[in-house]
């Protein structure tokens, strides 16, 4: 992991994801690109207080420049290689235009355009559409120690397999790795790959792991995963993103949606 893309916007999760990206940069000797997106469509959805979009744009740019100056001043004292890219336009389109040449995309767990929203729609979209591993960072996160235990949420799906492979560099540093398989009351998983196949892949990459099967009972699958992670003092949860059709997930909910709602731990996700 040598190239990290960090989304920059002035939202409550910014400090948390900046610190996590810097910790990863130091741990892996990686270069961090700070991508500041300035989407006017969100900044001025209507003509507020008689201001036209043209009149508001200079103010939006000025606020963006102020944020950039504050962060760049701080970054001067960090021992991490970094650069800054500022672009105007929709955040999702600008991220997708760059992310394909990066090893990891770091996003905030709170919505950058609706602070009342407990789930970031932008992070959810990127988890599906970026085709790059996405690390979603909670607001309260103060950093990331890759040597702490790590949890892999395993259901045998192609998505969880891709997430496992993408997370291998991080898992190699963890002192403990646990594959959590949440078993439904109706019995069995939808997919064929057993947890042992994930453990075998890790073993071939020099990573020892433990397989734990958890009965869901009255808890949601997401609650089972979070509880297991917290009991083990995990610093990160690795999981596939939207294993079912996205439309079905949006209608019926799902593990991905639940995990992204006010996340308790950093989530390394891959679709």
C-alpha cells in the first residue's frame, strides 16, 4: 500500500480521517494525496438570501482556500509524503476520475453535505463504484494502529473475498486476525466459500488467523460483527460492500447499510 487518496471536505469527520491517513502513510511509507472537492451544487442548492450562484462561488472558493491553508500548515510538520489536489465539481465524479490509480480511498463516516445524516451516502457510493478499497473512518477516531487486532467479516461472497485480498497489507501488521462468520438461524450462508478458504488465503500470505462462528440470534448481523470486534479490541473491520443487489439493499436494508450507519470502527470495504 503505497498510494492513498483522502477525500477533503469541511465536515465533522475530516480530522479523524486525516489522522488515519497520516498514520497509514507512516506505517506503510505511503504517499497521501489530499483531494479537495468543491461541489457548488451542494453549496448553493437554491438562491438563498437573494444571492445568485455566481455571487456565492467566490465565497465558497474562499472557504475552501482557508481550509486548505490550515491543513497545509499542519502537514508541513508531518513526516509523510503528500500532495494536494483541489477540483471543482461533484465529489463522486471527481473522486472516481482519480481513484483508479490509488491503493486505498479514505472517506469519512459522516455525510459531508448533511451533518444530520448518520450514514455517508458518498462513502456508500464509493464503496460500490470506486473499484478500489475504501476505508470509512468514524468521527471519533483518533488514529489507526495497524498492530492491534483486526476483524474480517466473512460470508463467503465474492465481495468479502475481494475485501480480504485488498486488506492483506493491513492484516499482515495486525497481531491477531479473526474471521467472523455470522450464522443465520435459517442455516448456512448464501455463498459457497467456507471461512477456511479465507483463512487459507491469509496463511499463504504469512498471516495467522482464527475462525469464529457466531449465531446471530436476536441481534442484527452488523451488531454481531461490531460486538465481536469490540470484545477483541480490534482497530479495524474488513468486509465486502453490498453483497446483494444494491436496489435490494436500499429497499430492505442490509449489513453494509447498518455498518455504515454511525460506524463504531474504521471499515475497510471492497465491492
